[in-house]
C-alpha cells in the first residue's frame, strides 16, 4: 500500500518526537555504566577484608602497604583477639590493635605477618562528595563476604549518633548519608565512588523509631577525610591529639529535673587548663547552654559542639547551686584520645 504524501512527514515527525527510528534503538548509557560498576568492584573489593574478633564480626579497608587496616572502633571494641580474612586468597591472618578513637568510631589494626597479600585502597577527598553521586558499599554484611550494594549519596554533612550491638556510641560529624544498603557486618567497609576511591567508611544504618528495625535506604558513612586524619595519627602514635572535634574538657552526665526530665549537663570533673576550666566551670556545676543554644542533655551538648571548630571562642552558660546563672568564655580545645 502506498503512503500518501501527507502521511510520510507525519510519520517522520512522530519518530523524532518519540525517539524512534527505523533501526533498533541504541542503548548508549547502560553498557558504559555497567562496565564502570564492574571495574570499580574489581579494583576495590580486594582491599576490603573481613574482620573477626572473639565477640564480633565486621569489615575493614586496607590502608597502606604496612598491613594497616582501618575499621570502626565498635567492630574491635573489647576484643582480645583479632583476625583478618583477605579477599584475594581468603587467608586468615592474625592482627593486633594499633589504636582506636571512639568519638569518631574509628580504629586501626595491623597484620604483621604475610601482609604482602593485602592490597591498599585509594582514599579519596570526601569534600567533593555530591548529593546524587552514585556510590557502592562494599563489605561483609551478615557474614556474607565480598558483598556489594549500590545507591547514591542522599545527603552530606549529617551529624548522627548511635551504635551497634557491640557498643558503638559515637557521634559522627559530617557524615555521608547514602541509599546503598548498610547491614550488620558492613561496618568498617568501604563506600566507593565510580572513580574507585574510598570516600567513606560505613558505620551505621538508621533505625525505625519505636520499631527497632533498620530503616531501608538510610545509611551513614564516616567521610574519608576524617578517616585519613584519625588513621594517620593512630598509625603514628597509637592515639589522637588533633581530631578537629571541639571539646569542653569535662566529664559529665545528663542532669534531671524533679519531674525526671533532662535539665542540663551535670559536670562531674573538669580537666585542668581545659576549655571549661578557663571559662570558670567547676565540678558540680550544671551547663545549660553553649552560645545561644540550650542544652538539656549530654547528647545535645555533643551535638552543639559538633557544629563548632577547635579554637572558636564560645560562651558557656551554667548554674552553680541556687545562685543565679553564670556565663564564662573560652576557646574550644581539640578532642583527643
């Protein structure tokens, strides 16, 4: 059947608008993206190890050629023995704890024998992380070694607290939020961009309030810039002296009102020469504010400090006995181990 002269232009216009053509449609985007996934997994997964202790399991990332492996502090908390299972030869290697820094939930362990089989990962610059960026989470969730999940960066700069069954109580600052699935055992693994750079260490997943289950698609990772800062110090001296985290230099607990509600931060002890001491705070005082922020609990105080940098001058509002409220000023110190 012959097409009319009018029908041919209409068909051509319809093909242009719908993206159709007389030949099979070209799928130009899927193959390169899949190839990127495969390449990144092949590049980075050999650097992700499984960690087992006498009371827990988790993941770690090979940090350097000396056998140092970075992981979460809660993975090796209270451990008396630590072993690493590499991803290349599936060999079990004994390791020792070099140091840990609980406030950032980071630790370094070292494989001293046969470390040549461990392949260091490339740690990138987490300051370049962007919302919508594709990322892969690599680790050993639920004991399933060499597992990979994919998602995007959902947010950056989160301040999140929490932990895992083994005692993690860190307050993570500048955390990267991701939709890549984070499950028990992923802790200490790698959050990787499509350039094959580790930009974060997965540490926890959000939980459903009042239900106890994991909220799907909401996980958090410690940014790689924090990881590099803390790991380098732990490797060098076994402790952290400059964390870029502000502290008042106190030992404290949440104070309760007569009705049992949180009503401030009770100071149990003050470090000599620390921020609080220079501001005039003493043991027995109740801190109720930092600058213009009201604090009713230790967690609120930590959250307020997480937004501030060491060296910043702050006003500390506190009460002493039945006297009127007081205010003292001092520069914030850097939290160390």
